[in-house]
C-alpha cells in the first residue's frame, strides 16, 4: 500500500475484463524487443538520423544495465496483483497474456518506465521529424501510456513507475551533457557510459545472468562498431 498508494486497485477496478489483453499489448511499446526494433528501424530507414540512432543504442544498453543495478540494489517486490485471473481466459488468450502482461523479478524501479523514457526521450531530442515540441509531446504520451499499463497489469506500483521516469530523465540529462562534450565522437561516449554502468550492474547484482548478458551485448556491439569504423577509415585512407 505504501508504494501503490491504492492506485493499482483503483485502475484495475475501472478496467473491464475484456481490456486485459489490450493493456498487455499496449505495454509492449516499452518492452525490450520493441525498443530495440524501433531504434533499428530508425537506423535503417532514416539515414540522416543514423549516427544518432547508434548513440541511442549505447544509451539504451546503458539503461538496461542501470535498471538491473537499481533493481538488485533495492530488491523490492512487485505487487503480485494481476489485472485478470489466467483461469478466466481461454487457452490462446491466456498464452498471449502470460507472454505480454506478466512479469517476475524485482519491481523497483520500473524497467519499462526507465527505458521508455530513455529511448523515446532520446528519439524526441535527436530525430529530425516534426518539431521538438511535437516529438516531446509524442514521447511523453507513449511513456505515460506504458507507465499506466504497468500499473494496470499489477506488475508495478505507482512509485515504481514515477521513480523509473525520474531515473530515466536524470540519466538522459547526464548522458546528453557527456556526449555533448565530444560532438564528433558521441557514439564512443555513449558506449563508454554503457560499459561503465554495466560494470556497476555486474557488481551490484553479483554477476547475475541478466547483467552479464547486457554487458556482453554492450561489448560485442561496441566492438563491432569500432571494427566497422576502422574499416571505413582504412578505405578512406586508401581512397
């Protein structure tokens, strides 16, 4: 009750049972697979924003590690109050809901809140689509919807998502200031941040498997980028 302030029950009571799957699908806007796909689409389809997309990959990986470090540091449970009983759903709907609308592990802060703030906030700042105000409004709307869906699904308390957004905003501000100091090498700075936060996550979690996987992914992606950059530089030198 102290972290939820009664909001979880209030939201769940206001939603009809048939809306459970819609809420579960809505929360996918902040899931890891969707965020990675979104940044990947920006990279491939927006050549003018490609450099910024790579920076966002680094910041997103840093965000993953930051969430892991904080969850293990606080080790606070989730509400354990599902929006709908699985027994009330048919076999197909039950499988879909279990895959999209449930969660395990620690609950504070909300990883969806942190990562949607980092990714959508980063896109709002760096994309060249529309105006800054329009992009900021779109980002705020998506973050709000994802946060509300996490509370409605009963996988997070209100405090979890509020803290997650605050962490995401703070991280973005700090990361943007650091990358701005090296405008010609923002990608390297972003991945250096990801590596540093990854080390913290490894230490905080006792080298938990999720922390290890994100750290290895960070090193692999960063190494691949450096190799590709080296290849381009050699080609330019020969040209």
